[in-house]
C-alpha cells in the first residue's frame, strides 16, 4: 500500500537548510498497524505530513497504492486526502459551532457523497457516540471529541488512517479506550499509522518505526502485553 524510497525533506530557514528527513525507506502493507516513534525533532511529524499528502518530499519517492504522489497536482492531492486518507489529530480539529454529526458529515459533503447523514450516523455508532450526535464539541468530553474525530476519519472509508498523538490530550483511562477503538478498526482491516512518543501507546501497534535526527533507525515488530494478537 505504501512504498517509501530514500525519502528526504529539506526546509529552507533563511540562509540555512534543515534536513528534517534523510533517505528514509520502508514499505507498509494493507492492514498493517504501525507506530512511528521518536523524540521531538526526530522527523516523525514531517514523515506523517508527507504520508498524508499534506506536504511533498524534497527527494526520494512516495508511492501510495502504486501512485507516485509527487506526480499529482494540488486538486489530485486534495482528492487523495479526502477519499483515501483519514486523519486523527491530538487537538481533535472539530468545528466548534457544528454538532458532532455535522462535523462528521463535512468530508462527505465535500466529496458529494449520497446520503451523508445516514453514513455519518453509522460512523458515530461505530465509535459509541450515536447518542451524542446533536452535541457540539464544547458539550463533549475529551474522549468523546476524539471518538467524533475518529468517526470523521472513517466516513469516506479511507485506505489509511493517520493518527498524530491521538491520546496526547487525554487521561490514561480514556486513552486506553481510544486505543481499543483503533485496535478494533485494525482487526476489521483498516491500515493504521500512529505517531506517538509514548511506548505504552506504541505497544498497541504490530510494528514500530523509530526516528532520530531525520533518519529511520529501527523497524521492528512490537513485542509486549498490548501488542495485538
């Protein structure tokens, strides 16, 4: 599903260049559950932005479902982001004046998908939030907001879900509940890529990519009590 070959990203900071990623290569198969770990400044967020088609690499190749992402124009990239990739962020990124249901309908309306309300309600039900559909984000707990964000990521049936520190603003109990939802999605066949600095959270994945100074320094299977069977 994903092929990354010698991927590099350089940012121009005035007269200086910052190599955020250097010669990163790996493959991710359909249905995998992968955690990306590393300290601040290691390149993990840059990598996530590239995988999510939010940015383009300076060098190397990124193929998503056999398509060279670098060859796509801005409209095509927007289409990939809307239809093939689901995003879950640490800060939820929900529209404050819209209800949970309206937030989840939004990607469907952009994509002109028929029956958006029915699909959005089904997505809410999958994350256990059907009874909170008419509540706005400020009327939801942190865990409920993240459930709504996960439902929004699911509505277009994406090939991949990218989650950037999805439990970072949650207490440990709520975080475990959210990770349980991710594990259920993966068991149903969804490909998951999770950015985290927390080894306990990473332990829910099947595989870990460890980043340091813009380099991929380790790629290994997860072994631990939280690892899926």
